[in-house]
C-alpha cells in the first residue's frame, strides 16, 4: 500500500472561477452618455432664471410662465417610459441623438417668441420631449445593458452628471441673463445641445455585443436582444401590468414628492424667492451651483450605498433630512450670502438626487427586465409632482406675496415620502430577477 492509499482518497481541489475580463469600453460609453445627460440637464434649471426676465419683458404673470414650466416638466416625465421602449426598438444612439436635436430646436424657437403659447410650445413641449428622453431613464437603460457589476455606482454617476449639467452652467448663465440677456443664455445652451449631437452619433453604442465586448462584470458574451416591436404599445402594457402592484404606486408616489421638492420648488422658485429677500440673482445662482457640486458627491455616494444597504431605509433617511432642511430654509434667506444658507446648500445638495439610485434598484428588484420602462413611468410621477409645485408655487407667490407656504407644504410631503419608503416590501425570493 502506497502512502497515497494509506492516507485515504485525495481531497478534490476546486479551481477558482476566472475573473471576468476587464474592459474600459463600458466606462467610455458611460462617459459619452454623461455628456448628453449634462447637456440636457442644463435646461432644467435655466427655467428658474427666465421667470423674472420674461415677466419684465412681456408682462406675463408668474403663474402664466409657471404653466409653461409645468408643461415642460409633465412632458418630460411622460416622455421617459416611451423613450425607454423606443431605445429597445431603435437603439439608444438614435433616440438620444434625436432628443438633443429637439432640445436645440425648441430652445432656438424661444428666441423669436412674442406670445405665451409659443413659450408653452417651444419650452414646454419641444424642450420637454428632448430632455425627457435624455433623462434618468436613459441612465437606467444604459446601466442595465452595459453593466452587471457596480450598477448602483454607475446609476449614481450618471444621475450626478444630470445634476452637474443642471448647475455647472448656472453662475455663468445668471451673469449672461443679467448682462446680454436671457436670449443669449438660451442660445448658448441651444448651441451646446447641437454640438453634443454628433458626439452621440459617432461614439455612443447601444449594446456591448455591437463591438464584440462584454458588459462590465459579465463572465460570458451577452448577445444583443432583437429589436422589440410596438414601442408605444409595450410602454402602455408595461404600465397597465405594473399598475396592478402596490410597489409601483408606492414608488410613483415617493418619486412625485422627490420631483416636487427638487425641480418643482428649488429649481423653479429658489432664485425668485431669494430675490424677494433682496439677494441678487447671481448670488442665488451661486447657491444653486453649490448644491450641484455636492449633488455629485451625494449621488455617487448613494449609488455606492445602494449596492450595499437596504434601498428602502436609504430613501427614508434621505427624505426625512431633506424635509427638515426645507422647513428651516425660509429662516435663512437674506440679502447677502451667509454661512447658514451655505450649510443648507451642502446638506440639500448631498441629499437632492441621492434618491435616484435606490429607486432604480427597487424598480429592478420588483420588475426585472421591465425595470427601465417601469422606472420611466415612476419618473413621470416625479415630473407630475414637479410640475404641480412649479405651477402652484407661482400661484402662491401671486396670491400671498411670498413662498413660505410652499416651503412648509413641501417639507410635509417629504415627511410623508419618508414613511412611504418603509412601506415598500421586498420582493419574494422566487420573483427576484437573477443577477
């Protein structure tokens, strides 16, 4: 008997699975997408800078201007789910290239307007359609196709790009609005959208299989799925199916409050409210720009946390602190920029768009392969909430001469959203999509 036999049967060894090959291509595609998202996002906050100049030049009431801004936000939200379905049919490159062309055309159309309906058409409808397609639903679709690992982080990065686009131009644009005028500021962004269109056409790709690569974190080749016919019908059917579930309505309600407390109140009414207290528009724009800077850090950190912790608890914490910050905001306004207002900008910035990665993760958990389209409908709720507060805030300013009631009401909505976040149940293990 040899030594091997005496010692018993040999213990089988397990060969570790090979690590997935690394490629920079998914990150390069994400970078191109970020450029498009930054450009589209810049149009979101420009609206707040246009309220005063349009009121002064045309004599339109703030409520009437608010209607155009509300139409923009509602169209933005309604476009998102159909854009997600169109990306499954025609590809991301065609849809995003067309959206940037729509944005450029709509912004250019406002330069010659003279009636309020023209503002509604150009800014409300055309810019709303274009920016709605190149929005967070685009980020969700790209993340789903090009990444298997670090999806939360990438969703956070692309969301941060949207916020960065909203604020990086603000200090410059506010000076342009006060100097050469609002038309020059609008033309600047129209040119930026037109310039980003060929970049998307040449460098954005729809799926890793188009270039013979793998999604980031994948171990095997993933074939490109065939185009899905009937994009509009599919988007509607997905809504009908998702609307039969409680998680959809909870997520839509939560995200409606998210829109009301960001795009609806802050980006539409912060600058006019600060101006009511004697603060120059340039100083108010600087506060918004500071929020944008910390948005990037907060959203990326939220994506990292979403990969590791319960998304429901993260949402509850974000909304609770956001509501508290909005509640104290009316006490911080003054004619000059002060330290408490800077502290508010830091806190609000860290939490502002941090809600997006957890919401995308919850949509993916509950709805699997349909999650991008479902998130598009959830995002429509975001824009409905934003549009309602954008319009209601303007009416409240006309009626009460100030915005205090708007801040308090929005803070109460955030408290409700924090509680609703904890009500969302985790899906049963048998219905959870495979990684």
